[in-house]
C-alpha cells in the first residue's frame, strides 16, 4: 500500500506536488467507514507534518513537498479493527502525536524542525479517536488529550501532567472544544449518551467526572 501526500494550488486547483511517504502493509484492518489515511495534517506555516496512524509513519515536508524527516512510531491494534483517527497538533515548535490503542498507548512530541523527540508519555491502554488540542487561557497553554475513561491536560513543553478528569467511562471519538474560560468535552457509547462536561482553567490534580463534583 502506498502512502502519499498531495497538495493543490488554492487558486487554480492544479496539483502542486505529490510525495510518496512510504510503502507498507498495515498489520490491522479498518472499519468500512474509516480509511488508511484518516489523520489530518498539521502545519506551522512553513512545514507540513503528516501522520498515517495505521502504519505508524510521521513525516515532515517543506512547502515544496521535500521530505525533511520521517519517524516510525509503530503499528498498534485498535478496538474491533476500527482503525486510527487521531490527528496532529502543533504548538511552539513541537508536533504532538496521540496514539491511544489497544496495546501500548502514548503521546509523543517531536521538534517540527528536526524531528527530534522532545518528550514522550505513557497513557492508559485503550483505543480513542479524538485529536489533541491546545487549550489557551490567559498566559497558560495546556495540551489536552481525550482517551479511554479520561481527559488529561499536559504541559506541552515538558509532557508533565497538570490535571486529569477520571471516570468518564467508555472512550472518545469527539475532539474537545474550548475558549479561554472553559474546556468542553463529552463522549458516548453503545446504548448510552454523555456525559458532557466543562472544565475551568483552575483545574488541577485528579478530578471526578461526576457532574456534581467537576469544577
């Protein structure tokens, strides 16, 4: 299977470049509604970073489509062969890759410029499909990841955990939303809906997902 990046000119619609990233056979299947290239690329305005979660390839291209670096972070099974779906996020020179899977979940930050690993943190084992976001409130920015039963806020520079909401139940496919005053997130599962919660910037430590206890 060929994994590639295609870029088109916004004005003319003509193909600007087509770049092959790699040729691999995925170890696992995907749901009929999913694809083998679901993750959305991210850019810092100078470079484009892409992630093919089904084969564990992360690559950085320049504006002309020339490969700057590639990383192999491994192929991992997902619940019921649903396939992967978590896209990338970029902040302050780092690109964040979330891999919540059924084998060995983790989040890793790479330098966008060099591809060097800045930090990596283990996460609770289990599949999730939400994408990481940067929650900015005042002068503070948190890297927020939704995963199996939890929502976690990290220091994007170091990977240190700042807070964690536990007891959500199930897992996440929806990416959270935010403004400077609130982070809003929710999930659902078979035969049930919710919960939908909001969190204030003052959050710290481990927080219960119960609506009457969340801050």
